[in-house]
């Protein structure tokens, strides 16, 4: 099975869609790297209390889910 994407690079919207396709692997890898680096980050809020890691991961997961993105699916 094959799929072919065609873009009219003289059209601004198509040019942007083409760019997004070309950069999609870089984006997926950056998101994966960011997710991995979050695991090693320890941060505090202004009042000196630890930020709850579960809150960060829940928010991250909600953003990805909202967009239908599974990093495990993208980085196989």
C-alpha cells in the first residue's frame, strides 16, 4: 500500500501544510525528548513548595490526548 501527498507550493496554505509534514518527525522527536526530560526535572514554585509531578504529567497527557497524539505510536 502506498500513499502520496501532493502540495501546491505556490499556495501559502499548501506550503505551510507541506512544511508541517516535513517537520513532523522533528516535532514528534522533540515532544518525546521533552517528555523524557520532564522525568528528570525537579522544580519548585515561588512559595518553595514542590510542584506535584502528577499534575504536570496529567496536563501533558491531556494536551496530547486532546490532539489524538500518542508518542509511543509516533516513535516506534
